[in-house]
C-alpha cells in the first residue's frame, strides 16, 4: 500500500502554525502512522492540537504535546476551593491529575477526589469523583452508564471450578455474548424494557429495540464474565457468609448501546450551552432544574437499571444450565451519579467515573487483573474520598502501549503460570497492562475494609 505523506501545509490548514511543532508532528507521523489514511493522520494531530495536556505522557504523541506553549485551559483562574484529595498520588499520572484539576475549576464544582486506581480518561479521569451543586455532567458520568460488577457466590466449593473446568468453559462460550454485533437469538424479556420512559423521552424511543436485542450481552474492552473462587476467612455481618472457599461467577459490563447513545446525546446538548475552553468542553453540564437536566437524570437511571438487568440475565442463564444455587449476590456500579449528602450536610450530585460507592457498610467487589485476585469490600463512609473507593486495579499503560510492549506468547505464559483459562481477550487487556491491586488496596485502607477475595480461573472476554 502506497504511503500517504502529509506535508507542512496540510498541518497549517488544521491550525498547527509553529515550525518546531510541524517538524515534530511530521516525524511522529512518518514513524507511527505509515499506513494510516490522510484523514486518520490529520485527525490524530488535530486531537493533540486541541488538548495537548492530555497527550503529555502518551508514548506516541508525548514529545509533540510537551512542545506546546501553555494552553487556554491553564489560563482559566483557579477557584479558591480547588483542592482535592488524591489517594495513591505517586502511582497516578500527571495527565490524569490535570484532568481532575480542570474539573475542580468548574463553577458548579463543590468537592472532588481521586481514587488510587486513577488514570487518564475522557472528561473526568477514570477513578475521578466529582461533587457538583445542582448540575449533572454527562461526560462526568461517562459513556458506559451504570457499568458495574456483579458477583454470584454459590453453595458449591471453589474446587468445582477445576473438576468441572471443561464444562464451565463450554457454558461460558455458549451462554455469553461480547462486542457490538453479537446478540442472543431469543433475549429474555425483562421489566426494564417495558418502562414508560421509552415513550416519554423521544430520543429513548428509537433505542428500545436495540436495548432489547443487546439484553444479557457484554461490551468489549475490559468487560468480562469469569468463574473463580471466593475465599472468606472470617464471618462479617455485611457479607453474612461463613468462612470457606466458594465457587463464584463475576461479571463486568454496562448499559451497552442504550447508555452510550444517552451519553452522547446529552453531552452534545450540554456542550451547546457551555462556554468552556476547548480542552474542557467534555465537562459541560446540564442544570438539574432544566428540562434537559431532568431528562438526562431519568435516562441515566434507566440505563443503570438496564445494566443491572443485563447482569441478572447473564447470571441466571449460566446458573440454570449448570444447576448452580446462589447464596449471595454482591453488585455495585460506577460511571454514574448519585444525590448524596457531603461532610457538611449539604446535598450534591456525586459523579463516580470508574469509582466504587463506599458508604458505611456498603458492599462492593473490586477486581484485579485476569491473573490477580480481587476483593469483596465494605465501605467505611470516609468523606475525604466522598465515600468512594477504586473500581479495580487501574491501567498502568494504554491499550496501544500494551500491544506494542508485549506479545501473545508472553501473555499465554503468565496465564499458564496462574492456571487461568482465557476465552477471547487481547494483549491490551493482559495482566501487564494493570497496576498491582494489592498496592492499590493499601492506599485505601481508610476507605474500605476487606471481607473476602475472588481469584479468576476461567475468563471470558470479547475477541481481540
């Protein structure tokens, strides 16, 4: 395929004027975008031009981003109360922190915190918690509204996952669906799809059939359904299980196309009403007292209920086929917003973008990587973190960097060492791409207490 060469004048037309920046950009494209189309190359450079701060630690565009002069964002005056708590700050990138600093500058912001698994995202950083007054930020919630963890603990001993490994592997293949196009031929009917809200909000009506078709399916990326072993070492009132080793099923996914379309629709509405600088435009908010704000709030909660219904369908399908009896369900979500009381007693809208609710006694499951155990936790209600905790280990490198850094054989070897069977999944989701969850947990001892652990054994993900 003939290489399409971008010239300096092409870059000047999209707003890149400085000769030094043009030279760096051309060098980056020549090295990393040899086979990309003209539009792909220009789009990549334009993304850096619009928000250079977000790319300062990027392995491809870092040098270009760092060569920019201070951006419009850095000229925005900081509010006096822009301080926020960071847990595990040493393991969090500067670009992720900068995203949080940006969010703290908003006139509607009243509090914020970063969890120890935090890393760079879109709008808010993943692991960012933001409290606002009478305002909801669609991109502060995120694209995958109501994304959640759902853990079913069965009465069977954990050893069953090894004695019935082939059977469990087959059932995961047959009774789970991942990605944009896969769906069940006969989705199970669920109450959430009959909600009158689908007819009351125009943009939801056209999404009802899509939601029906995707019911019980999971997304791509880091979404999974996996069998493993839960270990409970001592009895706790919150979990209510006797000490032992139990068979368990853990799933991670969200609201699919329904949530994504809600997020994009209301983000566009918010942006039209916003006068934020370009680099902060994804933090545009809707007034909670406006029609659009109320609509988004209702649609967001619908998407959250739909995500929960998808998990319920997954767990019921698998338990029915394998004749498993659940004795405990632990479910918690992130990428959502709640009306909550802050430490001073005032009410706020609390956005948790990739963060787990951790109110006093609230149960949650915080997974590790596919070779590292996760933890069942109960919140301590710590207001320094706005009653939140991490939602996982957190990425230590981007998907692209993981693909460039490791091979499939390396990944297969580490899976073999941990006796993990993987169905689907790519190198971008390998254990190497994630932080050490044990280290993350050490940073949040004041946020949650550990009640048990979950160790993955058979992992099902989308195809690479």
